[in-house]
């Protein structure tokens, strides 16, 4: 049985992979990928000597000087000689980035890495080059291409998805950063026989980076929000209705480092509610338990005590739910509330939710008792 199954698995084009990658030029759209050359040194220095490059490629020297670029060119040469590939991404003859792969292993598996110069970012250079290089590798008998991006590197995570890679897992605390912290990597893979389509995110990012009605502002929660978020969660009035163990500041910092990845991968949206007049952190609202197959998600929220009684949460819930129906395929947004949480019931009623059902003894309370959960619903407008 096992032998029959093995026979049906895709195999490297040449059995065990032994090929060297040819030093070729790859042309794709307005980009040309070619081995890097001495004439690129100045642009390489400018591209690498950049805070974002330094942040996400912690093994590169920072500051980055001409002698570092010369070392990089030598390493690129060694990489080619060892069976890998290193390309300069060029546009109109000018260097705009670097992309490469290590030598494919005996099973025809390799890993891609890239950077785009600051002056060429945000217009599809990385995704176009990654897709072209991956297709070129498949044409040369490579079977599987891997890609890893730090959980906070939303641009790179997005590049992976746009280039037809599929998310495969998370490697926890695998990468040492310059500040001594270890970061998680999200791993992606693309197989030669995968369709390689660029999946549209189920939860798109906000077009303007925020939602606002002039009184409150909803912004993606970041690490800068962890301290006020932590203080809010410790407030008695908030803790009384929290489900699960109280988190520590470290837990909340970790949570904030994941928010971009969760959003991009369609798992949930985590937002800070800000007082639009002062920009101060006033609370938190989230869209979670996203179930595309049902077209349903759940909304959850907490408000700092000092901001209560001003209608902030009703505004925040309305902004998020209106955006959800206008920008996603979700059909139902539900909310679960402790039966005794009358302030929360009032928010949901004002925000157009209707009481749908009671889940008996669903919610564990901090004191060890259990509360009934009242579930509320807002349906996509007809
Ligand atoms: C990651 C990097 C290569 C992306 O290059 P790029 O050419 O700008 O990438 P693309 O334009 O193809 O795609 C970037 C996508 O991320 C999105 N993006 C970028 N920053 C974002 C952010 N902070 N939040 C949400 N989306 C973001 C862009 O909008 C774009 O998506 P879209 O096409 O859907 O709008 C570039 O930022 C870089 O060199 N960073 C430093 C080095 C690095 O991180 N290398 C990768 C290590 S794994």
C-alpha cells in the first residue's frame, strides 16, 4: 500500500536533483534579473544601508559601506559556484533590489530571499521578481521553493501570498534580531504543480490605514499600544468580563506583534480605538473567529473606564461592522456578552444588533462560576 502511494507522489524531474543553476538573465515585465556586478556597488550600499532592511535582515552590516557591498558581490559569486543563484533586480538598467536562492538540495528544494531598495518599494517589484524566479527554478527541475518571513514583516508576508506561495507554519523564536530578541518566522512553500494563484486576502487592509467618524479613530493595534492595552485589561470593570487567564504585559506585546500577520492571513483584525481629538488610546475592538465557510465573524471590545459614557464604543462598533459589510464577504457579525453586562447590551442595541439566543453557562468567570452568554447578531444589509 505504502509503495503504491509513494509511486503517486510527484518526483524531481531528474529523480535526485543534481543540476547547477545556469547563470541566465530573467526578464519579467519591466524588470530584468541578472547576476550582480561591480557597477551596482553604490546602489547596493543605498539599498542595504536602510533601517527597514536592517530591521528585517539582521545579519547584514549596519551601517552598510562600500566594502560590505564588495564582500556581498564576492559572496554572490561563491553562491553561484556552489549551485545557488543571486540576482540583481534591475529596472531600466538600474539596480532596484536583490533576490537569490541557496543551492537546491538533493530533493530539489530551495529557499528564496529578497530585498527591494527603499526607492522602489510598494509597487510590486518583490512580488514580480519572486514569481519570475520561482517559475524559472521550476523550469530548471527544482520541485519546491520555500520562503520565510518574520511575523512582523507584513510587506514580506504579503509578497509571499502575492507570489503564489502557500502558508505552511510558524517557527517560533528562530531568528535573532539586533536587539537580542528572538522572532518567529512564518514559513511558506510553493510546489512546481501548485496553481500559484495570488489569493486575495479575505480581510483586506483599510484603504486609508484607519477608520474614523471624526470622534473616534480605529487604527491597527501595534506594539506601541501594548502598555495602555495591558493597563485597560487589568481594570476591574474590564477583567470582570474577560474570558480566560489575565495576560501579562509580555503576552500583550506578543499579541501586538502578531496583529498584521493575523489580519493578512484572514484570522482576525485587532484595532486600537483612539480619541480622534487627542489620539490617546481609548480601547480595543476586534473582529475574530472568522469563519469564511459560514460568512460569519465575532466582534469583541473593551473600553478604558475614563472613556465610558461618551458613546465611543457604539461609534467604534458601527465603524468596524459597516466597514466589514462593505469590504468583506462576511454575512453575519455576532457578539457574545455576559448576561449581566448591561452596558455592553446597550452598545449592541445602539449599533443595530438584535438579541439572537442564549448559550447557557458558556462563559467561565474569574470567580470560578459560569455565566450565560447572550448572543447578538447584525446581518449584512439586504
Ligand atoms: C519586503 C520587501 C522586499 C517588499 O518589497 P516591495 O517591492 O515593496 O513588495 P511588493 O510591492 O511586491 O509588495 C508589498 C506588499 O506589502 C504591502 N505592505 C507593505 N508594507 C505594509 C504594511 N506595513 N502593512 C500592510 N501592508 C504592507 C504593500 O502594500 C504591498 O501589497 P499590495 O500590493 O497588496 O498593496 C521590502 O519591503 C524590503 O526590502 N524590506 C526589507 C528587507 C526584507 O524585509 N526582506 C525580506 C526578508 S523575508
